[in-house]
C-alpha cells in the first residue's frame, strides 16, 4: 500500500538567530541573605564595643596602679583562670 501525500522536505541548513542585539550584563546577586549580613554587622559591632570596654577597664586599672596603693602582703604566685588567684605571703 502506498500512501499518497506530500513527501517531507529534507533541508540541510543551520539555525538562524534573531536580529543581533546588545545583551545587558546581569546584576550580581548577593550570595548572602539580608539576615546573614545583619548578623555579621551585629557581631562586628559587638566585638568592637567589647574591645573598647576592655581597653577602658585596663586603662583605669593602670591609672590606679600608678597612684600607689598600700601593699598588704607580697604576692608570691599569680595564676590567671576565669578570675585571678593570688597566693599571698605573711604580712610584715
């Protein structure tokens, strides 16, 4: 049985692009979400505030040390943990 009808057209061709146009560069998207950026800013601000507080406390301690305080007893050993532990000698 033969089928009657138009035969398919064989084309040897290449794809043709549309009219040439300028492609705009995509805006770089932020990889970090706003929440991450905000958290980083808060952490950095807290760190600066903490460092400032430590510097002020140390400065105040050094000024007090220069004024000359009475020594209660000689310090024999000092160990620093979370708090300072001093082993004192006998009073003279």
